[in-house]
C-alpha cells in the first residue's frame, strides 16, 4: 500500500460486546497457570474488558522494574530486555481507570528508586529525565489530553525516541552546549486514550512505531455498577502488596549485573511454527504492510514470557533468604534452570501474543481508514465439530494446528477451542502438549 492514507477523524466507535469477543484475552487463558502475583492483580477486575486492560497494564508496568534481565534474539544474538510499550484504545465508560492499579503496583519501587517519567513533559525535559535515569524509565499516562496537548506538537520526535527505545537502539539529544547519548535505552510505556490520540504517535501503517507499540482495543462499555457508589472506599491494597514483592526482586536484579533468560529449543521451534501460521493468514488478509507486525511479535512474545517467569521469582514461596538479602548470585532461584522459560509461561505468552496480533490487525484497519475493524471471522459450529472429528484420539498441539489450518481455522482460534474442549471434559491432558479424547 504505497499511497498516503487519510486518518479517520472519529474516535473508536462503540460496538456491541459480542463484537469484542474474539479480542478478549484473559478469558481464553488457563488462569490456573498464571503467576500468583499476576492472578492477584487480575482479581481486582470485574469484567473481561477490565481483565484485559489490567493484564496488559500489569505486564507493561512490571516490564519497567526488571533491570538486567534479558534474552538474545535472532542470528546476531541481540540483547532484548523486558520493556513493553502499550497503548490501550478504550471507549468512554469502558472502565479504563483500572489501568491505574498498575501504577499503584510500582509505587513501592518508585518511592526508593524513581523510575517514573511524566508524559506531561516537553521533549527536552523528557530526554533529560531518561538520561539521568541511566536510560531506564516508565511512562504511565491515563489522560489522553497529555498526548494531544503536550505530545501533539512534538509527535515525530517522540515517535522516534519511543521507536528506538523499543529496540534498545541509541538515542541522542543535541543541545547547544553538548550532545547527550543514551546507548541502551530501556523504556516501558503505558498509555490510554482514544484512536485520535493514538494516531498522533502512529500516523500511518508504514510508520515504524506501528509494529513496536502494542495496541489493546477495548470496545466493551461498562454498565452502571451500583456497588461502586455503595462502596465504603476501603479496599484490600492488593496492588501495593504485589509491588512490595516486586521491590525485593528489583533490588536483587539491579545490584547483580545482567542475567540471561531464554526459551527452550522446543519452545523456540514452537514459536517459529506459530508465527509462520499467523503470518500466512494475516498477510493474506491485510497485505505485505502487516509483515513487520507479525515478525516483531516474536520479540514481544518472548518479552511477555520473560516477564511471566520473573513474576514467579517474585512470589513469596520463590524468594529465598539470599534473594531477599540481595545476594542474587547465590540465590537458588536464579540457577540456569530457573532462567529457562517454563512450558506453562510459554503457552500463556503465545496465546497473549495471538490475541495481540488481532488487536494490531484492528488498529491497522483503523489507521488505513476502515472504521469497521478486522477481526478474522469466527468459524461456525459445524467447523468446530468437523475439526474435532478429524483429530485422532490422541494428538499433539502441532497436529491440532495443522488440522485447523487445513480447515481454514486460525491457530489462535483452534487453541481457544481446545481449551473449551478441556473445560467441557471432551478431552484431557495425557501429558504435556498431548491431548486425548474422552467422548
């Protein structure tokens, strides 16, 4: 798509919640496999939309407080750190205020190790704060007016620094007296707002920031909840308790140098096969301009998996006395084994990535001027039954995906159906990655 595109002026339209179903994330996860700290954060949400917003808010905020934890990616072995950048595009009355719980989560860390960088800053002030923080920081802005009023006039400059920071590429600021350089920026960003505000940072689908900024599109509206009015205002401070647990991990990670985390060889093969399937489906639907979004999702999935692994390390049962004392090198939890992704965390990250790809496809269509968002059509009940009948009595994930693609069903949809079959007792887990029919 080479011609210039006209951005739609209208905000994201509100649709019936049924149209959001295939974009929901948390309700399709095996929540029994989530790290305890993440489950505690999600317990504060009361709707699927709030769950999804709180999921990505928590993961993004947590990504800002995991210093020195990295993985290597690609043929060059480039280092990638945990930092996510996410923009929640939410309609009015969608409950996006729930994202504030993620900010509350990092307050115990912020009190001792200032990492917050106000979005309400001119670019020179923003760069100065990031530079003084050693290139590390967290931007959390829930007020869309910050983006429109402060960032609008300098959108191109912010776009550049955020895009480079997403890849940990060098950024610089050349002032009259001196040039300041940040060699390895590690910046996490969480923004909430409307599509018009999102479009200031991502003006076109050709813009490099499109494939680096994770959009979460929420079309659900939240009905009036009288319990909010009736509440006495005294709640269990879950977010702060989680933050205190993260503080112990932050202290240890920040004081002991870099620590490498990795997927297993089998998980890397599974990720490659998964994205190859998604690539074929989405490129056919959207065209070659969507290429970078699918390719870069590999890094985002690995980041999410690494964050999940780290959240397990911050659980009370996982933190040894040595870790609490800051002696990371002698802590049993940071052995080579514990820095390899678990199969449960990989599966969770892969499914989250599958859903985020659909959110990116929806944002892609909006940027292209199509107010009818793309959500790949949900297959009919007949297709679901046909796929189930074609599967052998015992099958692996790869067989499920191959059969699904052969029947015109995406791998993400097949994974969701498989979870439903488990819930209904139609299949059972024989062993990891192997399922058996029971009816």
